């Protein structure tokens, strides 16, 4: 059972290691008076390590490390990542019919005694490896792994097919669905904690969570449900109101599927240009960004809007690239309006507040963009309206040049595998407002998917902190949902209490994960570390653009404020702007 002894320690073989069982000093030359100390294992020792089901906070049949590999140091400067041990493994389900949870843990040789869990995206299905940056992370600082964090993540309990993060077929399995809903987070964290303790002979001094979109929902679930496990979170564009958002996407999908209801990329540019022409100056400067979005919402209407003096509405019976049909305008207004359900979900939700439609890039041509923008635009296109009109059957998402709207595929998969569990169901005929025999199933899904807890007292009491940010011009997860969430937390806990542990910022021009208008880079991790570890509340924050005008900066304004140009100074410097509310 045991390898040879050295320096007064007994090193167990991998097969003997289980979570919570680490051999101590003594028994091989150590004094009986020596304090207990866990025995660190090498990377190779971890291979084959098992974690007992009893050591995992939610039901599984245990976990096993399936492979380990020492990854040599690479990169330089801000891209440098030191040598680390890459650990892959599986958490076994309770049901024989459920898929495993696959995970990855990265263990730097030079460890900073901290850990970070990474969230996934979409329907997940691929491992969140933890080797990259936090969402909207800075380009001038190392990644968490490069800073010495032990990082980890999982696939949330299923393995996606060719559709990747749009593959919802796992939803037919109850255990896989619960894992995706949030249970995989606790299971993965507990197993990763065991692996980290085995490697270093010590537990992390701090553990954080970073995620965007579905990963943002996961971050909120993690710190609100298991605050004892986390010290803070970086939360970007969180899809916390998942069930109501799916229902809103259903209404949008059905409107876009109508004859003449789906705008081409050129027509979307007409809408974007018209909104910019009408609203760009509301922040006291014309800079290609709409910062005073509330003023734009109050004054811009595509039904009466013009571009260069001409109406953007197509003449009756026409549909061309220079204008939008009445059906398109109707669909876009549905996109931007709230969906109020005539029933209440098990989570308590009954509304999705809709998107910021005016000024958002919903997938326009890349003509005239610089090289960085051109490289990013296919992702913007994929995550927004795509290039194929929604239909039944839904066109397959092959790549950015052959894809329906991301949200429409999400709705399609949700109806087929989460709601009806019938792959032949027609998502264009299920009415989100009046779902008939499927209403109770939809209600029940709210309890599985939504992350709408608004009382973070336990996290606040232990000194945990949360940083949330959302692009105003997000075309996949509405920034209004983050506004809604923040307003509710303040209502539940009181604004003064919330200010002690949570901040919510909005970023003009930033889309979902990437943007060609303002591609955000923000050093949220340093801010979070200073707040949690040093008690330093976030000072005025700055966010940088890496795409449209690389290097330009703006103040990162805490909602409900927005950046207004002071009237003088370099328009590309944050110092020339002030966060205001009117």
C-alpha cells in the first residue's frame, strides 16, 4: 500500500488516497510530539486517486482521477504560466443511466495557496478547463493560473455532441438536468478540494469563482447556496433568470420565424446605424457608443427612425437590404420588450425584462472593421442572430456562416429535451405565454434552473465579495436581467448592506463575451483580491477596449450610473468621463 518513506513521511500509493485521508508526520522517524501535517503528493501520485462518495456534499458514487500530466512552463510576461500538474477525472453518477461529470484541476508547482473555480457557457457539455482568463479579463495581467492559482472546472455533468454548447439533449435525464441546474458545482468543488489538498498537503486559503453567461448563473448559485465553500465571485453577464429567459427567447424565435420577420446582416446594420445616429450624442460626445441608454430607449423608435434623413422602414411590400420590414420591426420590439408570464414559476419568477435592442450589434457585416474587429465579428454573429432564419426543424449550427440565432437554438433544445422530452416537438408551436399541458413542467423547471436567491447574508458575514458586470449591448443575455437582480438584492438586504460586499457595473457597447464596438478588458481579479483579502473596497474602476479603438478606456460605472463626457479632454481616456445618473 505504501511507497518508500523519506524525510519522516509515509507516502501512500494513489490507490490508497481518498478525500479527507492524508497520512501524517510521525511513524517514519517523526516524533510523537510533532504536529499533524498532511503529506503532499506528486503529480504522478495523484493518478488513480479516488474520492469517496461520503466526502462529496451531494449524492454521487465517488470520483476518480483518470490521468495526470506535468505541463511545462510557457509564455512570457503577462502570458507566462508556470509549470503545473493537469489533473483529469470523473465523478460517477448515482443513476446508471446518467452521464459522468468530467473535471479538470490545474495545480501550479509554485502555488499561491488560492483556488479558483471556472463556470461554463450555454448548455455546457465541455470541461471548463480553468487555463484561460476570467470573463472580460485584462490583457496586461496574467491569468489566474499564471498568478499561481489552483484552478478547476467541469462539464457540468454531460458531454456535448457536435452542437457543442447548444446541445440540450442531456435534459432528458433527471440527474444530468439537476447537475446542469447547479448540483455539479458542489460535486466538482468538493472533489477538486480533495485533489488540491492531496497535492499540497493543505487547503486553499481562499477560493473564488469566475464565470460568464451560464457560468455567471453558476457563480451566483455557488456563492449563495454554498457560501462556506467560496470567498467571492467574478460574475459576468449572468443568465440567472434562465427559465423566463428561455420563454422570452421562444417569443422572439417565433416572431423571427414569420415571413419577412428575420432581418439580414445588412438590415441589422441599418438598425444599428440609425440608433447610433439618434442616440450616440446623449452622453455628450459622438464616439460610436451609446452610454445613456435610458435616453435612447425613451426617444428611439424604429417605426419612425431615420438614417441619413431617410426612413428605415421598407415601403409596403418591399424587403431589401436598405430598410426593415414592419414584420422585422415587430420582432425586434418583441426582442426588446419584457415577457410577463400569466403564471409563476416554481422559482417565483414570472417575467423576463427583455433586451437592449437599440444600439446592440445583432450580427452585422464586418465591412470596414479593423483586423481585430473582423476576427471577433464571427463570434458576435454566432452569439446573436446568426445568418439563418429560425424554422422547424431548426437549421443546424455548423459555424458562424451557417447558423440560426443562438437563442433560437437554445429555445429549440429546451422545448425538445427539457420541457416535452420529445425530439420531434415543434418549438414554433409551443406558446410561451399559454403552454397548455406543458405549463406545470415549465413551472417545475424554474426550481431547477434559476439562480434567483437574493439573500447573501452568509457570504457577507464571512467577508465574501461579489463583482458583477454586464454589457449594456448584450445580444444574448439581457443586461436588464442583471439590473433586475441587483435591484432585488438591494431590496432584500438593503443598499447599505449590499454596498459592503457586492458591486454591479455596466459597460456601454459591450456585447455577450466579445464585442466589436467595445471589447471589454477589466482587472476584476485584483479588485476582488484586494476587497476580500485586504479589506480595500473597490476604488473607481476602469475598463479598456481591445477591439474598436484598442487601448481606449472608460470609467466602469456602477449601475445605475453611466459615463458622460466632461466636455473636454481626450475622448479615449476614462479621465475625460464622469459616472452620472442623468
